[in-house]
C-alpha cells in the first residue's frame, strides 16, 4: 500500500489549532458581552435653553474660546434622532465643531404623540424653527445666524432660508433632498407609488418602527444580514462591540412622524417635486429658491442609497446665491457623519467655511436687562404655542 497523498495528520493538526482559536475567541467574546460595555451616545454636555411643546433647543457647553461670532443652529430630520451627530467620543461632529470654537445649538424634535398628527411642515418650519432661530438671534443680539440642516432637516432649512433670508447668514445642507425627480435609489421609486392619504387617514402619525423597517428593506442583504455576520466575526473585540451597540441604539430610536407632515412631504416633494421648481407653498407663501442669496455649502454622499447625488446636486444651481459650493464625499448617508475618513474632512471643512464668512450682523436696538430679555422670549414662545394649540384644537374638532 502506497503512502497516502492527503496529509491527514496536517489536516487534523490544523483543525485542532482552529478549534483552540475558536474556543479562546468564544471565551473572550463571553467576557466582552457579559462584562460592562460603554455604549452611551450623545455624551457631549449641553443645556436646554428653550422649549416649545415637545421641541427643545440644545445649547452645547463650549470646550474652548468661541472663535466664530455667529452661532450655528443644526436642524436634524424628523426621522431618527439628532444624537447621530454625537454618537461617540472621538468620532462626533458636535465634538469637532465645538473644538473649532463654534457656538453650537441643535433642535431636538422629541417624540410626537397622537395630538401632533395635525402638525404640518408649516408648523415645523414657520413655527418651531422660527421660535428657535428668534431665540438665538435675541440672545446674541444678532440679525442673522448660521443654519445647518441634515437630510429632511436640511430640506426644512432650505424652505426656512427662502422664506426668511433676513435671518440666515450662511446655509449648510448635508445629504439634503431637494430634487425628487429621480429614479436613483429604491426609496424614490417606492414613494412615488405610496398613497399618503390612505396611510395618514388610517394611522394618523406614521410609526417610526414601520419607517425603520422600510429603510432596512431598501438594502436587506447589507442591513439585515451582512451587518450581523460582521458583528459575529468581531464579537471578541470590545471596542467594536461598543460601537456596534451605539449604532444599533441610534438606528432603533425612531420617533413617529406627524401624519400631516408625512402627507405633505410625500405629495409635494416625492410625487410633485415642487421644491426644486420653486413651486412649493408653505404657510401660504411660495418657496422661491432665488430668495436664498446667502452663502450655501451643500454636502452629499456619492454612495448614498437614501438621498443619492441626483437628489442633492441641483440645489446650488437653482438658488440666488453667488457663493454656493457642492461637496461630494465618497461615502453613504450615515458615513458622512461617523466614518473616520469623513470625520477628518466634514466638520473641519464646515468650521473653516464658516470662519471665512463670519462678519456678524448685529441688531441695532436698545439694551435690555437679562431678566427682561428672558421674559420677552418666554412670552413669545407661549404665544406661539398657544396659537398653535388653538389651531389644532379647531382642526380636531
């Protein structure tokens, strides 16, 4: 009998070696998963300086001397949470902007309840956003502030800047859909076929969990299979596990979307594409993009499957500004805020761009005591809130 051609002893030795590695890895993974994990998100200190209904205005505590004289207000989308911009220490847009000496504010939209189902885009833009903008303007005694929008929040910022150009000094849009006449991306195809009247009339608010499931179905292989396979491959790496849990906490923290806002956004944006044509009406006023004459910096992701470049890149050519810039980063919808590569470019570029355009526009008015200013602001907020409550009480009645 001849010598076997298959090195059985070598194969068995390799199997034993791999089994030992797998056993050691499983033991380490057990220690990681059963031990303490630091998965806290949104750890940067802030204070709530203004609130109307469920909507809060965060002011982040400065970590260095304020270098820019004009404060920046960041407006996130109504879908998911603004905590994405402060996901973890060392990889936080908020942290980076503060380190560059920006006086930073951010709107927290909160969690809509059933009573919010009648809230429209007008209520969010000309109501809540306007309240927060005016609060910052009054606090800093400025005519104009800087405004930055994320995704749907960027769309709101475009609308607000068109209707209130005298209040906005510089506008930054990131992964912001403004042109909805594109077949790039499954979301745009779906939304053209959705019946928003039936959904809103049936459910009122649109469930955040239902929307989240829909987003997962846009790319199920990557978002529902590959992601968790990758997790098990690195399950013994504590830092990886902590970052994974942070992202999962953000993904599944999904507020509901007010029904009337959903209805209008699907009909007027996805199905009629009114915004980019300057035909959209909000609060009885036409949103003319030519009114956006302030400097504009427009970021979008080359591989964004939710808001593809075709949905973003027309904006700079339709506004009235002579100082508008497109920046296309080689990343996806979320990577623009959390990837290591984009972290080194995204927020620092925003800070540098704002610094170049930072001559303040102060309001010429008499000085008021801090007590008087605070009382006036609270009164204005209560007045707006009261009018809005009456409006929705009439609708529901």
